[in-house]
C-alpha cells in the first residue's frame, strides 16, 4: 500500500487518531450548537464555543472534488492515485484518497464509503471506495435465482 504523508497527532486531534486505530471515523461535534466540523479544532467553527465532543460517522459520503495525481511528489508513490475531498453524510469535508476504481472513472457526487489503511504506528487512514455499483466494475457473481 502506498504510504501517504500522515501528520502526527496533537492535543486536539489525538482522540480522532486514536479512534482510527479501531477503524472508527469520528466527527467533532459541538455540544452547544450541534455543529459538526473537520478537521478537529479547539473551538467550534459555527459558534466559537469550546464544548466540543465526538460523534461516530457512518463513513458514508459523496465525492465533493478530486484530482488524479499522475506525477508523484515522492518516487516511491505509485501513480496514478486520487486525492479527493469527500463530503460525509454528517456534513463535513474530509481530505482523503479514493481507491477501488480506475482513477479516471471517478465523478463528482459518486457515493463512497470509508475503508481503512493501517499504518505502522497503530493508527489507520480513512480512504474511500465506491459505495454503490460501479459502472466499470466487473460484475459480481450472478445472484442466485429465487425459486418461482
Ligand atoms: Zn458550536
């Protein structure tokens, strides 16, 4: 698996990273206004309060924007790969990668779901794969005929 640049956790992001180790995607949520935000911050971007907690994300979203990288910044990275902004169902945007499909076949608003790339340090990176049937995917084994 390609190793992307991964920032070290800090005081604010530590709980978020900790959850990734258990393959749980968290969204920082304000106790006062119920606003959700990502990445994690010290204050609510909606109301400025610091009463921030965490809620679990279902890990479902849509592609908000993406770019296919054909020239890697580091020689060990395999190209092409897809950097994307995914809008989670919870309303926040996540900078991530798209996997599981030919890079040139992605479209804005494609439905995606989270999957995880485990890191050596016990954390994991959320990346996204097609949530629905892909127009380019090999057909899966034919569903069994129901008796009629
Ligand atoms: Zn708030």
